C-alpha cells in the first residue's frame, strides 16, 4: 500500500515528556524499518518509522523536537492525519544472535524488528540509549518481549552511551548481526567498534518526496537514496559512503556537518 490515506488517530499515548505514540486502525502491511510520510496539512510532511504494525493497526512513536513534531504529539484521539507509505527498504532478518542498538527515537523501528527476529526463533539483545533517563523510549514495550533488554542513559548510573554498552556486550556475546537506528554520529561510533560481522543501520536524512524523485536524501558519492535504497543500509553500502557520520544535507541541499 503506498497511496495516501487519511486516518483518525485512535489513541495517543505520552511516552514520558519527550515523545508520544500515535495509534491508528490500518491494514497497512509494514516490514521492520519501513516508514510513512505524515502530514496534518498544516505545514509540510515528515518521515516517521513504523514502530509497530499487526495487520489491523499501526503505531508511530514521535519525539517532540520542532514545531511539526510538537504539533503532531499534541493531537487528540479522533483528529485526522494523512499518511503515505509504507516506503523504503526494510531490515533483513539474519539468523543467530542479534544485537539491536537504538538511540533516542531511533529505538522506534527496532521494536517491530525485535518482534520479527524473536518470532523467527532468534535470540535478541536490545540496547536502548538516550542522553537522559526521561528520554528513554519504549522500555515497557521491549520489557514485554522475550528479549534481553538493556537500557542506558548518559545522565544516570554508569552514564554509558548506547555504543559503550554495546561494546561491553560484544566482548561477551557471539553476535551474528548488529542492527542500529538513531543519530548518525551514534551509528558512526558504533561502526568503529564493531568486529568483522554484518550490520544494518537505519538512516535519517532530510526527505521531501519519500519516493526517490527529488534526490534530497541522496548520499555521497553514489547517490543512493535513503528513501528508496534505504533507510536501512547494510555494511557493504555503508562502507562505500563518504558522507556517513561526516555531513548531511538540509532542505536546500547544502551540506551540514555533523557536530560531535
Ligand atoms: C526514515 C526516517 C524515519 C524517521 N522516524 C522517526 C521516528 O520514528 N520518530 C521520530 O520522532 N522521528 C523520526 N524521524 C525524524 C522526523 O522525520 C523529523 O525529522 C523530526 O520529527 C523533526 O521534525 P520537526 O520538524 O518537528 O523538527 P525540526 O526542529 O524542524 O527539525 C529537527 C531535525 O529534523 C530534521 N528534519 C526536518 N524535516 C525533515 C524531513 N522532512 N526529513 C527528514 N528530516 C527532517 C531537521 O533537518 C533537523 O535536523 C525519521 C526521519 C527519517 C528520515
């Protein structure tokens, strides 16, 4: 399904102070890692990963960032939202022990992935990281899964980043594939500590059309588009990128360096 649909918000649940989950009745068939383009017709359209889908409903988890996401998070049940999708290249499920590493709202697409991996009989270890404890999202969702779930906040306890916690786990576990979603600098740091194993990262770059026409989300040097060939890229694709963790493009196409 990739036509536009206008749906009533069935339920909206605050996920702490930093985000909200929006639930819709929908028979949209979604694979882990795919996203939808969302608008309320007030200003523009934004891509959001599908956090959960079961054939009769979908859920999006949206972090309150700028005016767009704050406005969407302040909607009420019964309000109308328009969606296009699902779009993009999903995660590929690899058999064996899986390590899922999420940062901030990047944890959203990893929930549907975790469900898929567990349903296929794989052991799943999840690292959910955020800068602050109150920005950790979806812990209760993962807690209900048969997964080895760990969370870390950089302002609490050992103050580990998700990459530092992932490094500890990789020392002890024979992981077959690492999946990650979150800030690109987090994924770049994760790539640097990974042993010689497969990995798949979900990218967030500026998107306008979501269907590969405008080129806004094209990566250098090959021009592979986050909205069509991504948002999930595998190791072979990521190793050929010259802009990964270095810069992204803004709405005008200008390069914006990632700030460490
Ligand atoms: C494939 C994909 C999946 C995503 N999934 C989620 C998700 O599940 N949950 C979530 O909270 N966020 C997700 N995002 C980010 C989301 O699309 C918005 O960028 C974010 O909500 C900020 O919107 P804003 O306009 O409120 O904030 P602003 O303050 O206006 O922008 C904050 C940041 O978002 C970037 N941004 C603004 N517009 C776009 C756009 N059209 N495309 C991409 N980035 C943009 C800006 O460049 C800036 O870096 C995803 C992005 C992509 C590309």
